[in-house]
């Protein structure tokens, strides 16, 4: 084929120029060496027409070299194309493998999610797990929470007290969510200098035990006298002597008042007086500047001291199931508040100042007498739950674009 093309090119009509045969051949060689093979072929064929048979062998050799070069380039191009096609096929195969791996990973995550969701997570954070004869806690990623430790035996965190009961080396402890352990006893007779937590739930008490005041090292005090309807307890003024107390739980103890001395407990971080018969609370309560959790639910409170705005570390406040008719505007100063429960009261209006609580995540207002909700609440960007009973307009609901759950029930008003 090459020689046929050579023969054809040698007889093409060419333009005769004044250059000598040697000059034309030299120019064609230079063009060939420069890589312009198309032009070089034209130049060599023109030289062949002028030079005759004397230079035909030399010119034929040069033209054949050009075709060899062109053939080489063509082969290189075919190899490059083959490599590209192979790479593309490999890429598609790898992509298919990647997609298959992604699908498998997704299935694994879904399986893990089902497993994780099967756990009971305290406060949507920690679940109890067991492995290698040890109890420990995991987070929602399924990873062990090292700060909470490992134990010979453990219960899950208790929603009532916020503690988990754990046993290690034969000793009982209460564990909080920060990883702090409190040496636990369940009876007055077991109190000793090492005990820092006393849990008397389920014990029949005719009065508040005076023996407790001899153990000023106590940090956690838990009482529940609800099983004995006729027994009404009174919290003595001597409570002021337990200055190390951090947690007090007095649920269903039929208390009708709290002593003003409770305001002396400067280390108190959590106070629960749920299910009692309180009609008022002492203003001295606002002196508990370390207080983070306050549960006054299910009492008979008709008002709240406006000084509550001083409780700057408060994160959880439950005033549900009382007889409140209003909410102090000073609540707007509780900047660390995350959860506010005001359900089942007689509240007729929500103060706009609640719109300043930028850390608020849960607001429970159902079972009141609300006729409107202030638009300022739409500024609560971290609000995840808004439970209310007001019949509201769609336009109002649309303002709450950050709220993941809306519940509107059991209020008497309508907007």
C-alpha cells in the first residue's frame, strides 16, 4: 500500500519552482524532521518530479520513513485509545464496586440504627450495655462512654433521680451523667462516714429522720413517702446543716412547705419536690445560685417569686400541674434554660420575654387557658418541642420553622 501511494504521489502534477533538486530535498528533510509529515510528503513528491531517477531512491527512502512515522503515531493512538477504554471500564467497575460497598455500608448503618434504637437511651444520650462480664454505657453512635466507667452490675439511668445505680467490688454507688460516683446506702442503720448518698425510697417514715443531720458529708438525699398516704413529712430547719448536699429528691412526701433555711444550701444543684402539697415556695430559694434542675411539679402553687430570674444556671424547670395563673417576665433572664414545663396550670398569657431564652429546647404549655402565643417565641432557634393546646392559625405555625414537634391540645382558647 505504501508503494502504491508512493507511485501515486510521484506522478501528481506539481508546481515547478526555481529551487535546485538538492535544495528541495533538503527543505523536505527539514520539514520531516520538524514533524510536519503532510507538508514533507508534498515537498518530497515535488522534488521527485524535478530530480528524476537520479534521486528517486533517496526520495523514496524519505517518503517510506514518513509513512513509518505516521504508522507509528497511529499505533500509539490506538494503544492510547485502548488504555483509555480499559481505564474507563475499570473505572466503571470500580464505581460499581464503590456503589455496592456504599449500599452495604448503608445496610450496615440501618442495621446498627435498629440496634441502637432498641436501646433505652436516658435523655437521648446514654444506654446500658454489657460485654465481657462488665456493664458500661454507650452513646448513640454505639461507642462506649469512658467517663461513665465499667461496673460489675448496673441499672440504667433513672428518669426520676437522674442517677444510675452501679455496683463495683461489692460496693453500691449512684452514678451521675458526668461520671461522678456517690457511695450509696439504703437504710439509716447503714449510714457511715464514707456514705455520700442516702436513698430511702419505699421506707415507711413517720417523720423526717434526725439521724440524717449527723452525716454532714451527704451529697445526695432521696426520699419518697408516697406509699404511706397518712404520713405527712416536714422538712426541718436543721436541713441547713447539710451544706454538702448537691441533690435533694423529696417526692410524694406530703410536704406543705419548705423551710427558708433551704436557701443556705449553696452547693445544691438539683432540687425535686414533685407531688407534694406546696402552696408557696420561699423567696430564699433564689439564693441557690448553683441550681441547675428544679422540679416543683404537681403541687398547689399559685405564684412564683419574680426573683427566680436570679437562678442564672437553671437548665430545667418543671412547674407543671400547679395552680399558676401567670408567668413572671423575669423568666426571660434564665438564659441557660433548656426545658420549661408549665403544663396543666391556669395560665392565660405567655410573656413575650420567653422569646429571649435562646437555649430553650422544650416548652410545654398544654392544659392552660391560653388565648394566644406571642410571636416572639418564633425567635427561639433551638426550640425542638413546643407542646401547647392553643388552636393557632397556619400563618402562626409557619413561624416555627425550627420546631420538630408541635402539639396543640387541651387549652380553652382559640386564636
